[in-house]
C-alpha cells in the first residue's frame, strides 16, 4: 500500500519530480560529477540519474545537500505567492507548485546508499571527515521511512506555514 501511495504522490507532484531531476543534473555539472545515465522511466520509482561516485568525498556530500537546499529555495517564493494571493485560482496554483517542489526536495534513497558505501571506503582510507556521512545517511533513511507518513507533503506545508509566520503574521 505504501508503494502505491508513494507513486500517487510522485504523480501528483510530477512537476517537482522533473525539477528535482533537473536540479540533480545541474548539481552534478556544478560539482564535476559524471552522470552515467538518465533514465526517465524511473522518475516515478526513484532516482532517474545514475552517477559515478566522485573522487572527492565532499562532492558526494554536497551532491546530497545541494538539491535539497536548491529545491527548498525554489519552493519558498511559491509559498509566499500562495499566501499573498490567498484566494482564487492563483492561490491553488501557487500552493500546488510550492508543495510539489518542496515534497521532492528530500534526497533519494539511492543517494544515501551511495554515501554509505563511499563513507565506509573513505573511513578505511583514514579520511575521518567520512564520519559525517553516516548521520546524514541515517537522516535520509529516516526520511525515506517517514515518506510513508507523508513527511514530504508535510514539509511543503511546513514551508507554507513558515512563510506565513515570517511575512504575514505581523500585518
């Protein structure tokens, strides 16, 4: 049942799924990470981009963080506009866009698996910065589990409430 709900959420938030794929490709380009394959048939079931693990460990770390940050930053103006135009079709469109983008901001499980593997390798090679990768992997695994409880949609709504509190509470 959880898989069906996950696929339905990805279908409903499909613009965010596409944007996340584009942001991941852009992040790879910015970090110099080689993209092996882009398989658009996997858009509904996981990560459409397969990458070669980068030689520099911190680039892999950034590959997980940057798309989350970029997607969140992109969602924020839509949150603002949804709250600003609190009625009508504009509200619904901006609300949908903000939640669809924010719901797809979380890192993919495939990224966490790659980070776990690379962190283990780096730790064996005495790169002690790799210790930082393990808590991030645990967070990504936890978020993946919490997606069954719609944490991704709740994150989009949280951003909406946050924007409302910051910009519109004192008016």
